[in-house]
């Protein structure tokens, strides 16, 4: 399967956050998430494992009880059901990989 970024729909989530759902199937999903300066990814948890790769920008990320600054090239791992969220300190883009795929992202 080939998925072209230019053909993926950008979804406005509000508050300076938008996302594109990229390649996915039952076992994996990749999602590109765009943030403007100061945008917030609110604290939340889900039953999926998640890797986040910082494509650009700078973020203050909280995973569980730990908060750190991350920037382009950094990777974060979130185990299932752990609370996590971020504040974008410099506009940027994250590439999230979920396993299994996020069915809730596909329902419209």
C-alpha cells in the first residue's frame, strides 16, 4: 500500500492543532499532527502503544509524572494507558505511530 501525504485530508482539531491520518491497517497507524505556537495537546490516555517522532518544532511533553523538552529528531514512547500531553513551544509537526490503529480516529 502506498499513501501519499498530498492526498491525505487535514483535519482541524481546534486550538491550533490539526492532523492527517496516514497509512494504517488493523495493527498499525501513522498520524501527522501539526501544532502552532502555544497549541496544547491535552493530557489523555488510551489503550494503544504510541511512538512519537518530532519532525519539527519544540514541545514540552509530559509522560506520566515526567516532563521534558523535545525537538526535531527526538522520539517518545508512551505505554498503553499512561497519561500524556504536550505544549508546543515552537510551531512544529509530530509523527505518531499507534498499535493497534486508532479506530476512534477513523469514525466520522
